[in-house]
């Protein structure tokens, strides 16, 4: 099969059970994602969004099932898939003792697809000087730097775990603008959130997760037409307490 | 892996240099104060006090540098592998074993550096001084050991293997056990630090018990006297058997940690 025609992400019977309580954080997920999509991974806290993303990155080992990116199975040592995936964790994973330029050097050293001019361009638009130490930055600023470093890669699959959680509305606009400006027709962006209202306009697809299982998945417009409500309205209806 | 080591060294070099600089500075001060020592009892009383304090501090900084050299790799491992930075570390397109060995080797380099600094510090502070008489005395005692007899009378290959095992154990042993303990601790769903400490205590206790057991057994079996060639050969074998268990435990820790990182990573 031609690489362009091949699904970008394939999950088959993907399950993850934590030893903690013996319960499944994710159960029997079957999913295929094509290229060039912006997919919202939607669900309340504890629905398995982060677990799903960590399984795709290889940070967690599935209890059952497989994940394939570009037809290559994800495992602890699948370097090829890690080169193709750009992951934004929900917490700050950068060494805060470093200066911005050193972190950019680090990324460009390890990721062949890291676009240094794009990174510096986005950083300068935020007013971040290359010699600025990360530990002098606010949490919101650090989140933006981490997003820039993730989106400055020419990856096939962007996995953004709660990119707009805990930031003010202006910062949300910046983050969504950055995501859109970096999206290209051959890559897919999977972003998890429970703040549907803010991201609904940019989504092409949506996946609703509940207690580790997919409730609804498909084209965002088709879901809206089918259910007769917005994704945000549907979310409030489905996950009403 | 070299790239990983480069960034690892970049992150920690200043810690080793600072600790080394403190050792050398204190050693220099000791040496300087030593120059003012005199045989005149009245003046001596006032000059020996700061000298004694400086010698005490030099020894303290020396010991602290070694403790520090073992703690730095462990802290780095915890921060960059098992805490938040692990999300970045383990999504880099590098093998997990490369991450592990880069940290282990960097820790060993730090120990070698500390060893060289310690040797320099001892030389500056004590060699050729009255305090240096103690070192001269130790050297004299060591010179009594019939190294030729041990090597020639025993098995040279066994002797060399023993020395290599001991060296590898010194360079990698502490870090390997600490890394392994932390990897075991991260399997727990809560109180990971506590479980890491318990794992460390458990592994260390087991290592000490096994080493002591082998030491006692080998001594009981092989050493009756030290005057004939057979006994010298037995001494070599005893040393080998004493060096082997800690080395094997280190190897076991390396393998266990790599398996856990590869198959059971549990970043929250």
C-alpha cells in the first residue's frame, strides 16, 4: 500500500489495564485515522484520553492490542514511530535550568524534522529571547514554549495532551492559532481536551471517550448533523453529571 | 548514545567542577596554613587550630565530593527519567537502553573525575607535610604486600579479572543499584519514592549478605596459610570470589532496570 494512502494511525483492540485497581483505563479501542485531519479526543477527566495518547507515543505498554503509526507498530524501541510523532505532554517536560536556545539545540539535535527557523520565528513573536532561562518564565509561557517546540517539528502525527487546559482565553487563542498555522495537509493532529467550545471550530473529526471506551467517533460535521447539536452541546448532554 | 552523554555532561559538569573546586581550594588552604606551623610551642598552639580545622574540612569536602558524585547521577535519573522530564526523554528517537547507559557512563565519568580531584587534593594538602606522614605510612604498609607473589604465584588472569571486576563495580555499582531501585519503585501506584528507598535497602542488604557469605565461605575453604604458592593462589581465588557477587548484582541491576524501562514504564 502507498504510504500516502495508508492510514496514519491504526488501533486494534487496544486496551490498557492499570495494576492499581485492576480496572481498564482503556478497553478494546478500534480506530483508524487518516492524514490531514484535526481530531478532538473528547471526554471528561479520567475517561482515558491521556492513557490513549501515551499508548500511541509508546510511553505506556498496552495490556492488549496494537497501535500502528504509518504501518509501523509502536513499541518501546520503535524509533521510527517516535521520529514521526510530535508529542505535547500535559505537563512541562523541559529542563527548566536550560536557556531557550539550548532547548532548541536539543530538539534540533535529536529530531531530524525539527524546523529551527520556524521555532525561533514563533518564539520571537512571543517575545522570548534565545538566552532567556526557562525557570524565569511563567507556567503559561512555558506551556507555549513547549507547544512551539512540538509544533516546530515536521511530524506526521501531532499528539497534544490538554494543550489548552488551565490557560487564559487569550492564551487559548494563541495556542489554537499556532496549531492551525503549523498544520499541513499530510499530518494529523490529535488533541485531547474537555474544553470543547474553544476548539470545536477547528476540528475536522471528534472522538468521544467515556470510561475508556469510544462512544462516538467520526467526522465532526457528520456527528453534528446526525445528532442535531454542536459537539459542545453533545458533550454536555452525554457527560451530564 | 554519545549525543545523550553530551547533553548529560552539559547538564551536570558544573556540579562536579564546583565540588572539585571546593576540595582543591580547601586543600590549598590547608597547605598554606601548614607553612605557618612552627616548633615554637607558644605560637604553635594558635597556629595549629586553624590548620586542624582546615585539614578536617579538606577531609570532609573529599568525602562529600564522593557522596555527591554518587548522588548526582541518581538525582538526574530520577528527574529526567521517572519524573516530568521523562515524557521528553522517552519520546526522543533513541533506544531506552541508550538513555540508561548514557546516564550510567556519565555517572562513572563523574566518579573518575572526583577520584582525580581527590588525588590532587590529597597531594596538595598532605604530601610532604607532617600529616602526609600518615599517607607515607599507609604507602609503606601497602608496599609490604608481595604483589609479585600474588600475581606470579597465583593466576595472573584471575588477578586481572578480579581487578577489572572491582573497578567496574566501583564505577558503576552504586549508580546501577540506585537506578534499579528507582525503576522498581516507579512500578508502585503511589509512594514511588518510598518504594524506591525500600528497594535500595533491599538490594543493598542482599548484596552485603551475599558478599559476606562468599567471603566467609571462600576464606574458610581456601586460606590456611599464606606461605606457599597454593595459599597465594587461594588468596587470588578468595579475592575473586569476593569481587564476583557485587559485580553480578550490579549486572543484575543493569538488566532489571533496562527490562523495567522497556516493558513496564509507568509515568503518571
